[in-house]
C-alpha cells in the first residue's frame, strides 16, 4: 500500500469517527508528529559539531551576515 492509499484509508476511517473518537485520533496523530520531530532533532544533535555550527549560523543571522536566495541562485 503506497502513501496515497494509506492517506485515503485513514481519511475514510476519520470520516466514520464520532466527535469524541475524533479528538482521541487527533491527539494520537499530534503525539506521533511530535515524536517524529523529537527523533529528528535528537539525530541532528548527535552529529559532531552540529550544535556549534547551529550557534554560529544563528549568530551570523543575528548580525545580518546572510546571503539572499536570489544571490545564491545567481552564484550557482
């Protein structure tokens, strides 16, 4: 079953739920989405030097040391 078919099947199930069960489903989906975000964040934080590079990037942005997307496109 591909992603489109799975989404369609989920939509069919959702359309059959009572308002109370719909709230439960919404909470569960929010939990799953948050968990994915947390796992992705943890994975990034495990990369050696990532925290330092992120801090440097934030500092550069704050100081206006950035390149616009248009400038990047012209460069490359």
